C-alpha cells in the first residue's frame, strides 16, 4: 500500500501534470524503499512484542516462534532500520535539506516506542501509529516536490498546489487509519485486556467505543460528500468515482458499525476500511485522467 501510494503520486500526479520535482527515478525509488523498510520494521517490532497477545487474538496467523525464529526477526528488524536511516541520510544530502536525515531515525524510534509502550495506552497509540502511516505519503512531498525551486510564478504555483494535494492524501490516510486502529482495538479487546493493555476498547468497552469511529467515519463521509458535490458540475467522472467507491462503502460501514459487537464483525470492518483507503488512494488516477481529458 505504501509503495503503491508513493508511485501513484509520482506517476499519476507529478509526471502527467508536469509538476516540478527534485528526485530522478532512482532516488525516488530509494525514498520508497526507505518508507517500506520503516513500515516493515515497525510491523516486525510490533509482532515481536505482541507474540502472546497475537496468540490469543489471532492464533492461526502468528508466524514468530513457529516459522520465523525471534533472533532472526531481530536481525532483520535492525537491518531494515539501518537501510532506512542510511538511505534517509543520503537522500537528505541529495536534495540539499540536510536536517531531513532525522526523519527516518525519529520514525523508527517512535515505532519502537509504540510497540513497547504507547500501543497499550488509550488514544496516544492509535494517534501515533496513524500519524506514522500518513508519514510516507507526506515524505513524497517533503523530499521530492518541496525542494523543487522553479523560477516562474506559474510553476511555483503548480508546486504549491501539488504539495497541498499530497498533504490532503496524507490527511486521508491518517484519518482512516485512526478509525481502523480503533476498530482493531475493538477486535482485539479480549487479548489486550488479558495482557493489561489500557486501550479505549478495554476502558470504555466495545459498545461505547464503537461510537467514536462511527462519528469519525460520519464526519469523513460528510466532508468527502461535500467535496464530491462540489466536483459534480465540472468533473462528473471524479465525483461519480467518489460516490461509488469511497462514499458508498463508507456509508455501509456507518450503518453496520453501531450493531457490531463480535470479533468477526470488527475484523470484516477492518478489512473494509483497508479497501476504502485503497480506493481513496486510487482516486488520484481518476482525478488526473479526468483533468487531462478536460484539457
């Protein structure tokens, strides 16, 4: 999902619309690799600290200790972070924004803290992991678009608009991942409670917790719906895509979520949120094709 999102930004927005950018294809691929390595390391360290919890919540899907030795997993975790940190240092120097080298080690450190501490706390863990999920989308803008320095006003405006569009997709990824994290907390409530975690699902109970992601999903539906209605007079294709592939499944989630109470219910809704995130990200292809058709 991360690699797809970053390459869609490059191949469906930046290049087709001739947006000034800083990275060539090889350096852009390095940026994608850094993001993927950070995410993989985050998943890995989370699994390493969650073996007992996962055996309760999803016993058939636990790989560590069964097919993958924990020592091997720790070595892989270290290698992934090393690639991300060294690659980030090189890339920051390449775009002449040396302070950006701090982003990968800070992200790796926060992911470690999430796995070892923050995920057992209410709100903070959900917020942090959602923010870090949106980070790879934002990194495209920070490393590739923002360092571009065109001289004429029209191209400067194009860079600014592209930066805003990418940050809007980063906000979309952040918000929907936050909703999904709370749905996953409801799914994993029993195992988390047994381990002494203080997630919102444990503190509030599933029946009260589910109204929080419900409200967040409703707010997202209203905002995206308002945007789609604004698009309709001039860009019916993009508006129709949003209605069918983002708003319709999101409305289904809004209708079903209040009556959900079993682990299987929340697992299905978690998968649905992944699909909504994917269709939302793919909308950039539709927007660009529609814009090119109008031009």
